[in-house]
């Protein structure tokens, strides 16, 4: 029993001392953040490797765990089976637990939102003796999030499938080609109509039977009014129209024209031969 107690005390003391030494010699303010670019609705991986800062042994000690923070708050923290996810990040953040032992403490953010953009810092939290804690800085990352932009051209009568990209999309607004005003086209709680249909499973909105008057800009907004995507639509006659297959009547007409041309050529050949004779 005494041996176990001494071993426990030694591990905590070693992790505390190592954490204190590393923390006092490396400050996050002196490190330029590493940029990571992504788009709304996609998955972002914020890189982190504790071995680059702490060496090979420290993560083996049970008194250490990973913490991710932004300038204002803790975003994610995990100690054993206990996890903390900041409000607004619930169900969207985590680390690969099976990779922690090999040094990979990268933060995975799913369904990225514009509001997620900013600076993130990773730390090793060292639970020392006498209820003291030390945060050891590991990595600084700057997450850059952009919205989607696209150009689409369709023929009248075709359907436009508008990708909403994320479940956080709550509104679609429209600006006509010759207008400066934006009008509400769709809200998240709206029921399907004859021309507008929200896919029951996918984050897609279908605008049916396009008209020339549907030309313009379509903007998808999230619950904060921030842009998720912008689509510029052109509606043109014959756009994207499939090539019509040759019909049987057309084939017969073509065959008849070929036969007539052959007969005329044969007659001309006979006349030339007769003239030469």
C-alpha cells in the first residue's frame, strides 16, 4: 500500500515539475498561429502534437489531459471519460482518443460555422500535488471560415437544387436580376409548397419549374444572419438542354435523301459516258 502511494505521489510530482518547467519557458503570445482554412458545413482539423512540446513520456502520466481554448473560453476538455464541450460546440468537437498516446491531440470541429472562426490554443493541463494545476501551452491555430459561392445556369422549366450545407441554415433570401431589394424566399419552419421543397433528409432546397423571372442571387443565411452560401442563377433558353436523339422519321428522311443523291449521280455518270462516245 505504501509503495502504491509513493508511486502515485511521484507521478504527480514529476508531471507537475515538467509542466512547470515547460510552461515557464514557452508562452502562447510568442507563437504565430498556424492557419487552417475551411468552408461552412465542412469538417476542420486543428493540428496539435504534444510530443513536439513535452517529449515522449509525459502523456503516459495519468495526471495530464488535453484542453482547447479560444481567447474567451474553454472549447473542449477531456479527462478520462469526462468531457466538456462549450455552448455552441455541443456534439461538434472532439479529439481522436486512440491517437492521443501517439502524440496527436488535434481538435476536430464538425459542421463548421462562421461563428467558429478565430484563434484556438491547445494545452496540456497538469494536475499537480496539493490541488495545484499548470497549463502547458502546445499549439496555436487560427481557423478561417468562408461561405460557399457558385454560378449556375438552367433552362426554363428545370429545377434548381439549392445546397443549404448545414443544419444551421434557417433562411434563404432572393434578389432579382434587375432589383436591389432582398426578399424572403424560405424559412426553416416553412412547409413545402408547389414550387419549394425541402429534402426530408438532406440539407437541400429545390426550386421547381424555373422561370426567367427566377434569375438573380440566392443567399443562404444561418441563425445569426451570416452568409452560408451565395448562388448566382441564370435562366436561359436551351441551357443545359440534352442533345435530342435522332428519331425514326428523321432517319427515314435522311436515308431517302441519300438514295436520291445516289440516283442523280448515277444518271449524270451515264450521260457523261454517252457524250464521250
